[in-house]
C-alpha cells in the first residue's frame, strides 16, 4: 500500500531524519500531492532548493484524497475512532 505523505511529515523529515519515511521511499511506497509540493515550495526546503523540489516532484502523485469510510463490518472503539478523537482519517484515491 502506498502512503500519502503530508507536508508536516516532510518538514519534520528535513529537520530530523525520519527513518520510517526513508524506508517507505526505498520501498517506492510514497505518494505526494500537488498541494503538498506547493506548501513545501512556499517554505524553505533543504538546499539545494531546486534539486529538492525536483526530487519531490518525481514521486508518484496522488490526485485526490477523500475521507476514509471503514467497512461496516469493521469494529471500532473510542480510542481508534476518528470521530471520537476529532482527527480525520484519509484514504488515498488513485
């Protein structure tokens, strides 16, 4: 399964090496989104800036993301239910 990496994860990786992200990159499981690239370009990506932005643009793009809807048979609990934590859970549509 591929993983759409949010801007905040990239920023954290640029500041403090993220081993999990590196593993996903080596496994070619990282997706990006045009809005993520735009947010990074508006910030201060690592030098050399043009090369970093070019490398990120080479990743597989995810054109759309939508709220995740679990299968009705899936069991949920208050600790894992996104509605209970007010945190959205996203599913990648490609």
